[in-house]
């Protein structure tokens, strides 16, 4: 690499702070600009991490020489930002969910493909180090062929104080968290053929669903995805994801505080996983913060090679189909046939 990749951070709100910290530890990139419709946020990010602050994305593209943009605005603006990137010939990595509608997502993927630009979705749960470990155990054949999975994220943590837009969002926990769990299910077990959703709104203060259970039917396996923001329990495990994968030879369980148990035949191995520390990361966010570092490293590798190997825009259309299909199943009370919107 002759010089660092020059990039801009678009959207400098809640989650973007993790992106900015992670980029700051990577010598392969240089932050040349920040952009947020809220000038205070754009300026605060630029003051702390570098670059010029903008409030208008088009103005940013017109004025800066960029190799890529990192988009962490709220979902309704993702399409506009990606299409601007395509127009100006700039590679892009964009936060999940890709879009609210499949037509928007497809337009984004098509625009980037037509401009022959790398395009990745920041789908980070699979990049948490415990999830990478589970995947390698499955791939080594330690538990045989998976036939059952459960991906579970249940908490009563007040997510609304840091992310006020979730209060008003008609679509809530499925696009906010279940999307990650669907991705884990595909990552560990494979593509579902059908899904069925049961979901509720428990908190009367919000507009969307805050409790959801989705049954995913794969050709040779079943997987339950369940997410809740209303689960009062005595052990605060936010923001941890619990995983169970049962296979023909054994079972993997990721439980509270990253306790991993692997049963393979007569052997049982218990381990308390240690989450890598990056100085700026802290409990309880550390596994997610570390996953941001891992996503961004993957993105740099994609820029180096010109090929997005994981979570490319086009690959993520399948994830969005499942995510939007979960709402279709909820509305119709019927099973959703995966791939119908593709
Ligand atoms: N992967 C994860 O673990 C994770 C966690 C939280 C949020 N997210 C995703 O990150 C994205 C942002 O969520 P958040 O909770 O940080 O929201 P946020 O509201 O805190 O931040 C979004 C920022 O985008 C800015 N913005 C909105 N429209 C804009 C525009 N047209 N131009 C420039 N800036 C604009 C807002 O002013 C705000 O500062 C969402 O897509 C969300 O799903 C991902």
C-alpha cells in the first residue's frame, strides 16, 4: 500500500463512535472528513478523530478525494448515500439493515456493481470473536452436521436512551437485532427455505415490535431466532448473544459471559472466552466493539484485493429478504418462502 486509504465517516451518531475508534487504530486508513446533518456531531467527530466536518453529503463528495465512505446513518438514508458514492466513483461500506425495502437495496447493489466499486454491509455479529470460534469448530466437524440452532438476544437494557430513533420506528427489533441473528443462523447452519414469525410490542411507549421469535426451516435443520428488549432477568447480559448449535456428533453452547461449552462424543470442553481488548473497548460492549475492528479489517482486505469476500452488498440481499420476509410472515400469519422478494 503506497498511502493510506482516504475515507469519510457519514453519520457520526451513536454506533459510528465505535467505527471511528476502530478506524483510528488502523494505519491503513486516513479520516479526511466527517458528515452529519447535525453539525455539532460532525464537528465533534472531526475534532476528536480528524478531517473536515460537513453537514451535506453531496458537498462532501464534491470537495473531497475519497477512496471509500463508511455510512452509519439511519436506514432511510442508506440508499441515497450509496448512490452518491456510486455517482462519485467511491467504494462504500454501509451499516445494516441495508435498506427498508428490497427495491432500495437492489438499487444500491446495482449502482455499485455498475460503477465496479467494492460494496460491503457492516454486518458485525458474525465478526464477534466467539462467533468466529464457533464457526471454526463447526467447520472442523467437531459436532458433526448441525440439525438444530438457537440464536438468542434477550435483555431489558434501555436501548432507547442512546438510540431514540428506535422509539419511532415502525419496524424495530427484527431490523435492529434479529437481522444479526438471521445472519448468524446462515453463517453457522446455512440458508433457510421458509421462516415463520411471532412478534409482539410489549412496551407501549414505542411503535414497533420489541419481542420476536422466528422459526427458520433449513433443508436439514431447524433454527430458532429470538430477540427481546423486555426481558427482565437477574443477570444483565446485554449486549450478549447466546448460541446453541446441536449436531449429529455434539453440541456447542455459548452462554452468559462468553462461556463456551463444546460437547463432542464423550468429550466435554468448557472455556471462558477472552474478548480481545483494544484500549478504547470496554465491558459490556467489548465483543461488539471488537467485531467492528474485525469488520473494518475485512473491508481493508477487500479494498486491497478488490474483492469483497464476506457480507458483500449482493450477498446481503439474501439477508434482507429474510429480514423483510419475517415482517411479511408476521403480517400474513403465514410461512414466508425465502427468496420470494429476490
Ligand atoms: N451493527 C450494530 O451492532 C449496530 C448497532 C447500532 C446501530 N447500528 C446501525 O447503525 C446505523 C445508525 O444507527 P445509530 O443508532 O447510530 O443512529 P444515530 O441516530 O445515533 O446516528 C445516525 C446519525 O446519522 C445522522 N444522519 C441522519 N440522516 C443524515 C443525512 N442525510 N446526512 C448525514 N447524516 C445523517 C444523524 O444525524 C445521526 O447523527 C443504523 O443503520 C443502525 O441499524 C448497528
